[in-house]
C-alpha cells in the first residue's frame, strides 16, 4: 500500500496535524459556547439540533454555528432557556411590547412561546451536517488518544490525554440537548389569574394577578386593537374606546382581551381573557309631562323611541316615526311628546347582549 516507510510516516504526520487542528477548532468552539451559554461573554458558539423541528432545512444532530449580531425576520437564531438547553428556530416576528421575539420551527405547526431578547445568543451563520462533524470529531478524539497511548513519556502527553477526555465530556454537555427518559413532574405555575373584569365606572378592563411578581411593562389588545394600558406590579388595566364597549354590549357582551406583560424584566406573560361587559338598564321616568331617559352606563347606548298620542278624548291615536338617539355615558335626555297632545305613551327599545328590550311609559294622560 505504501511504497516506502517515508510515505507511511508522512501520512501519519498529516493525520496528526489534522487531528490537532480539528481538536483546536472544537476546543475554541467549546470554550466560546460555554462563555455564551453562561452569559460571561457572547461572541460566537455552536449548538446541536436535537429535534427534527427545523426539517428539512436543518436535520437532527446537525451542528449550527452562531455569532452575536443583528438578526432579521427569517433568520435562524439560537436562544437558551438555561445554560444546558438551547433552541435553534427561525425568527418570525416581534412581540407587541418589542422586548421579546417570536420564533418557530420550520416543521412545527405553531410558533413557540415568546422569547426574551436577552435569551438570544446569536444568529446562525453555518450548518455543519451530522455526517461531516460527527466523524471528524470522533476521528480527532480517537487518533489523539491512540497517539498518546503510543507515547512512553509521561508528562505533556498525559496532560493532553486528560484534556482530550475532558473536552469530550464537556462537549457532550455543551453541544447536545438534554434528554428526559422519564416523565417530568411539572410544578404548578407561579402566576394564577385572580380575576379579569369590566369596571363600569371607568369603562376599563382590569386584570389582576397574584403571586410574588413584578410587572415591569404591559401592552393590551381588545378585539385585536391596541389601547392605552396602565399597569403596576400586579395589575394591568386597559381602556378600550367607549364606542367599542357600547357596540359589544349590544351584541355578544363579551370582549376578547390579550395581554403581553414583562415579569421582573426577565420573563414574558401572555394571556388571553374573555371579559363580560355588564351594564345597568336605562333609567326612564316622567317629569312635567315629558319623558326623561338617563344612561347610567359609562358607554353610549342606541335607543329607539316613538310616541303614540291623541289630542283629545275620543280622537284616534296617532303615531310618530321611530327616532334613534345616542345617549353617551351618564347622559340624560328630556324628550317632549308632540305639542298639544293630551294623551301620550312612549315606546322605548334598546338592545342588550343581542336581545331587544322594550318598555312603554305613560307620559301624558288627560
């Protein structure tokens, strides 16, 4: 196979150089990956894709090399939930509060939970296929150990052996995601929703949380629209438009509310709530032969009113056209029957939660 011993030793020397180069590369990758995952300094590193969530662009056990830098929509990013568990997924958008991002595996049907920007270690710049890096890594380890085993002098070679073994163990810890072979008992979440309710005095939606938390930022959406939001350590209060609240009160009476909140500046709470809008019935009374209608709610209400009237005894009844008025929150309106009428009834119609309500009131009689 080899013409001379010189050719054989030449090949051995080349293999030795290659194994040393590969080990140096893996050592540098390991070192900077360890520094990045432990938040000491984040410049670049590597991560192994453990699942098939990024198929077909990235396969299971492929190695992804990342660098710290600016990423844009569509880039593959690496983020770490803890020093030994990192995820390689595609960046698809930002959270409404802009302090977190949304990622998704190419093969997954739905996006991941929001991720804090502080957890992102970098953007992928290269993918080393599993059929390439695994044989190279294995060759480097085996060849180095074999070379050391042939060395009779105890000293640097022994130290290199120990370093090689340590590198192998730590590389498994750093590169490979942990696998749970037994069911994991999941502790109950820290946050429990105390209640979410509609405050009829201020026309606001109040969401209150309990637990040892500190809300540091919050954004709320009502029926998909963003509205002014106030928050403190345990409460999120949003103020939808009163016209929107009034419209919902007349229809289903139910508001869909979404909240994105930062907890202690390190985690993100995402919640979706259904809040019922409760209101008071119209206050209707007669004063000085006039109809007085008052809206006791904070939101506007649409009211249809018509009069049935007569000018004297024995005359036939006459009817006015139905008129629609809008009573703003807490507004009172005085309505007069047709001038000169001695007898008058008022028919009032309005809608609550999709159901029509009707009330007849005697305004004038003789």
